[in-house]
C-alpha cells in the first residue's frame, strides 16, 4: 500500500463527491429526518466503490489496447473539470439558495432505497466522476492503482456516512446561503487544480 497515493485518491474522491447535487441533497434530507440513514449511506458508498474499481481496472486494460485513449480521456477529463469548476463558481457568485429540509411524508424502506439507487445509477455525472475521471487519474500512478482506488473508495464511505449522520449538526450551518457559496467556491478551486494536474500529466 502506497499511502501517499492512497491519500491522493482519498482527496480526489472527496473532491468529486462533495459538490452539491441531487444525491447529496437526498442523503442530507434523510439524515435530517433520521430515516434509513445507514442503508442510504451504504448504498451510495457501495455503488461508488463498484464504479471506482470498474473504472480503475477497465481503463487500465483498455489503455494497453488503445494507447491513444489515455491522452483523449485525460484532456477530456480536464475539460470537464474546468467546466464543472466554472459552473460551481457561477453558482457561488449568483445563487442565493440554501438546502432546506423537505417536509414530505415518511417514505418506506423500499421506496427510499429505490430513490437512492435511482439518484446514483441514473445520474450520468456519477459515471464521469468514478469510471472515467478517477479511472483516468489512476493511470498516472502505474503499479499503484489499487492504492489510489482504495483511497477514493474510503473517501466515498467517509463522506456519505459523515453527511448522513452529521446532518443534524450541519443543518444550522447550511441553512445560510453564504455557507453554500463558500462550499461551491472550494469545489471550483479543487476542480481546476485537478484539471491542471491532468493536463500536466501529474
């Protein structure tokens, strides 16, 4: 286990999933309502783990057969991250919305799990972030892809469970629009840094 690359994978994984989206909003809502928190967090984290491993292993094999695919994926991933960062910054500058607790009826276990899986597997960004982007970044560490993948998977489990079970303490903080602006700004900066590293082949 290369702990330096493991830590890189951990930070990369956290950076990609921390962005505000439908999945994170759903987990936060479940945490605030104290409903099926463990199942929702575990389902999201396990789904991420499967996709991350798929991306790391499959892209590594494809790169051997199609050497031209690596630079295409690398620059494509950098372009996507640059756009994602710009979108986050735009949201930080223009949006006044804060994430609020939903006032819906209590949902059953099956309905909650189905919604969670739909938000995960039917979201195209999930595949871009895990299979394509993390898989491409892992090729920068030949021989240590397992360490990178382990770090990214750890990041997913840490984030989802922290978000779900820490929702009660997070609620007073994220009831303020300024908190979301700060988070979006941090996400934008992180995306641009990763994009720069991808272009530089680091």
